[in-house]
């Protein structure tokens, strides 16, 4: 299964390859440059085509520009480090290797959108970085003139990484996603226009300001220039975080991770724990945002060999999501539990197995009517496991003595 | 500004900012809802009102989705119905379905939607365990019947401003509750939550079986009723008697018929504020005003009768849930709904209560000597709802408002629509 994402405890919470973002220097010069450039700096970011690294892939420049254009006395910037998805460690590695780049990115954002408050929203496990971050903030306080930066400890679980649930917890409420519209760029934390970006998105900003658009665009794909911190897990020789250019094929990424340790490749899960499953014949596909046949998400890949059982993986995934649902809407709260029960009936030999089509249908209806992206993604990844590897599920049913 | 859209192929003109639900309602299209409460609860949690919007991948909850120019909406399709049915299945999987014993059996909103969806059975086993919270002896919270729709939570926070009811835990273990037992939670017993609840998860602590018992086992004592005007005027609604005056008179006959020895009218006094829920709230938030608000006269509506009927069982009939939490009011307290239930208990072997009610002769109250009745002067401004009461008391505290110029009620629409009254 996906190991528990405890910082530094999982084998994939390990830096394997540094790229230009992780090793960038002189990040504070970028802050000075950005302040001088002001409006041009935003234009630069828009031109760079940098898309958010949190999974949704929204262009960062556009988001910042729309918050900048909002008419409000107070604006807020949030750095989302609620990296709760199993199999993801990019944010932790960034805080470990180059926290200054992240903080410089936040400083640039505050100046460009004219925000006076910034939150660094850390999940509980990442509170180990809090001290280090506060120390840098103190040392570099000249770059945060007129900006209050708060290191905020996430009170809840996985769903708090959803941006509107995050805002609710910032305000001291339960972590339940809000209904959109209004979008955070218009009315976010405390009703103020708010920029919310992933840690990695912020870390990309100083690089673009320092090195220019052409340099940034020199690698990556047309839709998604630059590099990405891929977390590669599963039975590969060197699991961990790799900073590589966007646009490599899945096969190339497997090769970078040293190939498989044991077994033969059966398939992959792409884009994190809520991502889709594909078969091993997708190895030649390009793993990039908006590329055909893949789901980029947060850029994670889990390789799966024939020694693992897909129903077992699906059961563990649904267990995770059923535990992490915020508990507002019926389909996610009860529906995922229902699917969990049904999958358990396949795995537990003492139970009357549920029919394959019934499980698939349950997932479909959750997907259609769930209230936020979390319920939709959770049921989506199960649907994909069921439809990509139907035989594995059906074999579990057929091999049984039905009573 | 108006917006043109199509709902089920029908051209609809709606106000800008209206929801799809409102637009559909304006042309007579019904969309089932459970968690939705106008101007109060708009969380889109139950997913009963989902509709298909052309161009959108997923179904949208119509209660919060705003109309857009050129929007095309489908409210009924086999797949939509199936989606709603699935969600209803899931609700029922986690709902106590010993419905025949539930106080909401006849008017459960869950059942109403269930019938609308045309469901005949649900495919799940039952088995939920939770002890109901009866600590207040006024409001009962039974989480086995809760569907976590948040209507009570929104009512408690947005309308009453109390924030006593909250959601706890997460995922499948999410439940609605209070910090500590309801008694310890600072609940004022206003009962607004219980009126908002679509199921029997929040209900009143019922005393009708006890009253039924003493009516059959008087042990030589008299049993007398003290009836509040608001209760008497509306109890008839539960027996298809719409005229309030007739309802009041028939109630007297009905009570005597089932064995009450005397029926008195509850007196009201002009000087004192009375609402027990307001007092509970004031004790927490305005301790310095409590004595001024509630002098020794407060309990007098029942005191005179209790003194005159010292050896009797006194049964108060009231529109109020909060009175149930008061000590020394009466031996038994029945709400309007409770007295209707009592009536059904007592009449069940002879004829149905509805028929009896139809043919009933009007009666009149018994009188005690030297008791002034209805001294209430109507020149004070009424303040309804705890949130407004709190605001008014804040003004009193600041010296902006005279306490004697206002009359305070915890229920959002006053005693006539109190939390012990018929629901609809």
C-alpha cells in the first residue's frame, strides 16, 4: 500500500535528484528585482506559462494578476503545504533543501499582489520545519516589510489541503470545503482576496524572475514549461523525489528511479493517491499536464508489480479517503464507506462477495454527486482501478464458493 | 435584471442571483430537498436536489447553484433519480429505521422524500448504536436518526446565535452534537433545532405516557390542566380544526373527556418577562440583568393554581419546550404536540381522535377566585429570536434601550409558533 506519509519515515521521503529549482541560489535578489519590476514582473510570470504545482494546474500569473486587480485594503497570501496525499513528498523536500526559495516566492507574491498578510499552512508532520522557516523570516525581515507572515499548523487532515477547506480552518472553523463561487481570489480568508499556491509553485517564482522567461521555458512541454519534483514510489530501486524536466515518458522516469527491484511491471497509478491507474503498456506515454492518457496531478507515480493485488490497493485507498472525508455530503461520507465494505467483501473470504458492476456503479454515483473535488477524485481513482483491471476483481468473485 | 434559462425544456425567466431551485419552483417544477432551509442552511450536503446542467461534468446541487443566462437544466432523468436514490440508500444505511416508534413517524421529511423517489425498500442491514442524549429532560438528541444535514447547526448559529450544536469528528464518523451533554453545553432549550430537524433526531422529551398513566391511576387525587392560550389555539390543527377559537374551546371539552377534573387558563402578567429560554441565555451572557429581567413574579402563572390545587396533579399545556427544563412549574408539562399524542393514547380504544374532535362540543375554562387573568398590556415591542434578544440586551446593557419597553421571546416567531407547537 501507500506507506503512511510521515515526513522522513517513508522510503520515498528522500531526495534523489536535484534540479534547477532545488539548487537555485540568490533567491533574495529576485525579491528586489520583482519589487522594482512591479507590474512587469506579473507580466513576466504570465508569459512564463508557469502553472500551479498543486494538482489543478491553474496558471499562476493569471491568479496573481486577478488578486492584484481586486480592490481591497487587505489581501492575503497562503502557501499551501498541506501535503497529505500518500506517496507525495515534494513539499517536504523543498522545505528541507531550499526553504529560502519558497519564502522568497512568498515575499514576491505579497509585494506583487499587494498583500499584507501571508500564511504558511503546514500539515502537522511538517511542523518540524516551522522553526527553520521562522528563523529565515527573522533574518530576511527586510524583504517582508509591512507583511506579517504566520506559520500556521493545519488542524485537520487530508481534506484541509483543499483550498477552501484550508480557508475555513484559517478562520478557525471546521475544515469543510466551501461552495464556489465566490472563488478565493475574490473572497478568500476572512472575506479578503486570497492567493493560494502550492509550495513548489512559490519556489519556481524566484527562478523565473532571476533567469527570465526564455531560460525557464527552455525545458518542459508547451503546456507546462519547467521542472517538477516527481515523487516516485513502489518497488523501484531508488524511490524518492526527483526534480526533472516535465515531458519525460513514464518509461524514462522508471529508468531514472533505477528500474524495478522485483517482479514485473503490471501498471502505474499516476498523479498521487487520487490519480488514475494505467496498465504497463502506457510506459511510452509522456507524463505531463494535459498529455493524453495520463493524469499529472501532483506529479507522483506509483509503480505496481504483479506481486501486488489491485483490489487490495483499491481497498486501502478507499479506506484512506473514507477516513479523510470531511463528512458534509452524503455520497462522500457514506458512499466511500459503502464502497469500502463492498471491496472488503471481495477480499475477505468469509463474506458474500459484492458484484463487480455494483461496486463500479457505487463509484459512479459518488463521482456524479459528491460536493467537492475530494469525493470526485476518490471515487474517480477507484473507478479507474476497477475499469483498468476488471479481471482482478472478477477473479476474486469467480474463484469463490458462493453461498 | 432577469435571466433566461430552460428547465426541462420550459423557458423560465428568473431574477439574477436566484438559485435553480427557486427558478424551478416558480414554474411549478418540484425538486426534492432535505438539508435546504431558506435563508439559513445552504450547505448542499444531502445531494437530493442535484440536477443536470448542460455543459457541466457533474450534477449540480440546485439549492446553491445560481441561474445563468442560457443555462439548460434537467431536473428529472432516470440517472438523476438513481443518483438521488443511491444517496437516500446511504442515508438510510446510517439511520435508525425503527420508524414506527419514532415521534416523527407521521411527519418525517425523510419519508416524504423517500416516497417522492418511489423507493420501496432499501438494500442495507440496520445496526447503529448510540445512546440518545436525554440530559435536559426537554430536548432529546438521538444520533441514530441524524442524517447530518446541518439544519439544526445553521439554525442554532445563524438564527439563534447560540452555536451550541456543532459538527464533530470527520468522515463517516461525523456526528452532530454538543460539547459535553446537552445540559452542560449551554443550550437554552429554545427548541429551534427541533423545529428545523427533518427527522426524529431532535425531538422533545415526551411526558404524555406519564400523564396518560396518572389519568388512569389517580389514587384519589385530582388531575388539573393549565392551558396556555397559544397551545390551545393551535392544537386543533393536529385534528383538522383550523379555527383557533373553536380549537381552544374544543380542547377544554376534550381534556375533560379524557379525565381531567378541571381545566384552567394560564394567566399572564404584564410586569415580568417570562420566556425561560431567554432566561437561560441571560444567565450565561447577561448575568447582571437576570434579576431585573426575571423577578419573583416570573413563575406566577402556575403558582396561584398550584397553591389552590395543592393536592392535585397539575399538568401544564404549553407551546414551549424550554418550560420542560424548568423546575417547580407543574407536575407534568405537555407541549401542544404532546397533548395531541396524549389525546390519541387515551382515545384509542373508543374512536379515532379525529372523528371525536369533529363532533366535539365547545367547553369553557374553570375559574379560580381572586386570580387576575390576562393582565398583559400590549404596548411593548416584541423581540423574537435569541439572536435579536441578545442584540437587544446588549443595547440595554449600554443604556440605549429600556428593559420595560420590550418583551423578549426566544422563538424566532414567538410563542404562537413556539417549538412545542404543531410543525407545519
